[in-house]
């Protein structure tokens, strides 16, 4: 089953590149929703069956695959924007940087000691690459929505790493982290709606009135 | 006991949520904050034993942070009764609920020894404060809220991956997989140094962002500048200490590994850089709340440098944690009053505060004298301890940069504060309905009194507590 998990992780990496390379916000939100669903399925592939696992899968798929994308989609529709028009850094350079970071994360993971059973799989590099992609989206995009998408991708990267820690992380803490993510994104969604009302756009580069002279 | 500390504020937040009257809500808030303070005092005197499994354990470090947080929240809750009376134009429901949720989460951070749970609680404090920064509902405050929420959330998320790295290190080392501080400290020697090093880098960046150490401080001036004074006090005196506590937990852990030298040096560099940045931006700051934000950057820098130096400076850092929290309370609450009275926080408009608001103006001036480290106030003692420890240990360069920054900051802050409180009220200054009342002046006065008392006399139990706590952070 683990090799199947590896193929899913490749898919996760591809979705990183889709989010890095697309200017269409709705498309990007959908891509991240698919990523969320994949992340929900992954625990089922690497751990033996239990009802507890089914519950976790259901929660993650609902939250990451449906609730959060729905929330962001609503913000996009209400602000009537479709595209990230002028990112701080163009799409091609971002994609190249994304590729570079992905390569570096494989290098980084290769230098760290791992359990023999994780040695041949890509959990660690995929996690770090996804984290870096999220960070890249966060820092290169202007629109508040894109920044939230970046934050979600970053959190997904952390989540992948969390899959290796089933013994060390109690369920309650895992659930708490997920709940924090949901509430955080929810609050961000509200703030986005307020930004669009206040500035009639979601362009965070308009948020400059607090600059230091 | 542990449960009461967290559940009571949560019950309080549910009650305030249900109350339909804006006038009643702050009083309920004050009631629950008082109860929380009562429980805190009881827990300090009769320390509850460690919970089964070791998840909850109130040690000396936790006690100091819990005490300072509880005093500050209680005082701010009383202040809110007076303050919110002048903000009747909007509902205060979210504010009161947010403060109590934050108090519950903050208590959780201080009593838990489980790094994962600590992370969850810390992130909860970040989120629960976001609606409070947006209290003024205008374009500037939304900008501040957005920066705060995004930068702090990302920062704390990076800390989570650091915690995950630590957990994975325990799995790789084939010791009992755990995120309990005590287990990690016991097994720290066996953990793979690669994972631990990577973890510490992420944890330092993550908690450093939340604490507002330069260069990760960019959200701070905006958030503190646009939030109501009450919220500024809670952020700069309360949340900052929680992030510092998290850093101290990592410090405890690093003591048991080879990473301690790296961690100490990183703290010294970031701390000194924060002080220098604060010194540069403090000068000619026309917005007095933003000035206070840079003062907060300075003081987190002082605390970071102090635990970086080690030795007696650790005692200074812990006392500074308490002193800074109380003094920031005085300054932010008084600045909130001045802001209400002038309806401006620009020093071009705000002049002669001592004439217009003798109490608030006086408190602001006294707070300024205290925070810049002048006797007879508490920050003097702590800063003096830290500097003398730096020189005794022969860290001349660190001591020199520290002293010079303090001096420049004193001058820069004086250039903003003195014209504000002295002189004549500008004739074109608009008249507002605000006037000093017992409810808006009493709370900051109470804090100032504490700052003064701690400056001349440290009670023996508190001193014992500080010694116990600093022993936890000393190299053996």
C-alpha cells in the first residue's frame, strides 16, 4: 500500500506546481481541495484499518476538501475577481524556484537519518517541498486569496510530515491542530471579505497605509 | 485545578457571548478574570502535583508567566468597563469573548509540558486576538489584522514543523516517541543531531515571529498601532510572554543537547538586532502607539539577549518578563485614554496631555520613565541585572551594544513622549466626550504601583520563584 501512497505524494507535488503556475483563483482553490482530499486518504494507506482512522479520514476530507475551499470560493465570488493578475514574481520564475526548492528538499531529506521503513519513500521530501511551495505562493502573490492558498499548501506540507508521527502525536493534539487550521482559515476568509468591502479589491499591495516613512 | 483554570474562562466566554447588553458584558468579563486570578494565586501557593501522564505540570517558569498574564488580564478586564463605555457605538461582544478565550488558551500554554498541546494553545491565542485588532472596523485596522494573522499564523506553523521534527527524531532514535518536555529532555542526548538542529531553527523562527523579534517583527507596529489600547496591552504584555515561554521551553531542551551554544548565539544576535531596529525606528515616530510597538520589539530583544547570555542574566530576564508586562500595561492603557481624548494618535495633534488629562498624561509619563529603565521602577532592576551580568561574564561587545541601544531608545522615546505630555493643548484640538474616570485610570495606576513596588522591594516568595525558574534554565 505504501507504494500507492508514494504515487499519491507525486500527485501532491504536481498540485504544488499547479498552484504555483496558475493565475486562475478558482482553479487554484480546486487544486488545493484535491490536495486536501488526497491528504485525507493517505493515513488510510499507511496505517492498518480502524474506525478511529475512518473518522480522521472523514474529518480531513470534509475540512480540507470541502469546507475550506467552499469558504474561499465564496470570498472569490463576492469580490468578483477571477485572476491573480500581477504577482510580485512572474509565473515562470516562481515555477522554476518551486522546482529548485523541490530538488533541494530531496537533497535535504537525503542527508537526515530516517527509519528504514521510511527510507525509500517520499514522505519527508514531499512534505518539505510542499511546505516550501506554500511559502513561495505566500510571498510572491498579491491577492489575499492567493496568500491564503499559500498558507493552506504550507499547512498541507506540515500535515504530510505529521503522517510519520502517528505514535508520537496524540489524536487530540492532531485534531486540535486541524481545528486551529480550520478556524484560522475561517477568520482569514472573513478578513478577506472585509478587505474586499473596504478596498473593493483583494489586492494586498493596496494595504500600504501603515508603511514606515 | 488545572481544568478550572482553563474551563472557567471558557464558561465566561460562553456567558458573555449570550449576554445581549453591551453594558453588562465587561462586568462579566471582569468577574471571570478575577476568578481566574484567584485560581492562579491558589495554584501558586498550593502547587498542584503533575497530572497523570505528565501533560500538565505547573513549574516555576510557567508560574511566572501565568502570574503576569493573570494580573494583566484582570487589570485590563476592569479597564474595559470604563473604556468600552466610551466605545458604545459598536458591539463589544467579540472583544469580550475573544479576551476570555485568549485567557483560557494562555493559561493552557503556561501549564502544559506537552509541546504539541502548547502549540495548539499558542495558535489559539493568535486567532482569538485577530478580531480584537479589527475592533475599529476601518481600512487601517483591516490591514493590520491581515498582516498579524498571516505572519503570525505562518510563523507558528513553522514552529509546528519544528515540533514534528523533534517528534520524528525520537522515533528515529528508537526512544519512546513523545512530545512531553520531560521525556524529550531525558532522551535528548540520544536524538539525531541533524533533526534536532533543523527543529531548533524552525522553532526559533516560528516562536520568534510570534514574539516579534527582529527581523520577524514587521506585523507588530501595525497590529499594536491599530488595536485599541486595551488589546495592545494584552498583546505586548501577555501574548509576547507566552511566545517567550515557548522559546524558554526549547531552551530547556537545548540545554540537554549540543545545540545550546547555537541557540544562545542565535538568541543574542536576534535580540541585539531587535534592540538596534527599535532604536532606529523609535526616533521621530509620530504615532505614539507605533512607538510603543517598537518599545515592545526592544524589550523582547532584551529578554532574548538575556537568556542568550545565561548566568545571572537569566534571573534578570525572568524578572524583566514580569516588569515589562506590567509596564506595557500602564503605557498601553494610558495611551488608549489619550487616544480617546484627542481622537488622534499622531503626536502633531496630541500635545499637553498633562494639562488635558492630568491622570492619564501622568501615567503615560511615568510609564515612559519606567520602561526606559530608570529607577525606582522594576525594569531598572532587571535591565541592570542583565547588563552587569554581561560585563561580569566578559561579554563586552554585547554589553556595549545593549547599553548604546538603550541610550538611543531613551532619547528617541523622550523626543516623542515629552512634547506629547508637556506644553499646551493645541487650540484646534477637537473636544471629545472622554474624561478620566476611576475605571479608566484606576487599572493602569494599579499596574504602575506594582511596577514601583517591585522596583524597590521584591517579596521573598517572588524572589524564590524567580530563582527556581532560573535554575531550570541554567547550564549544569
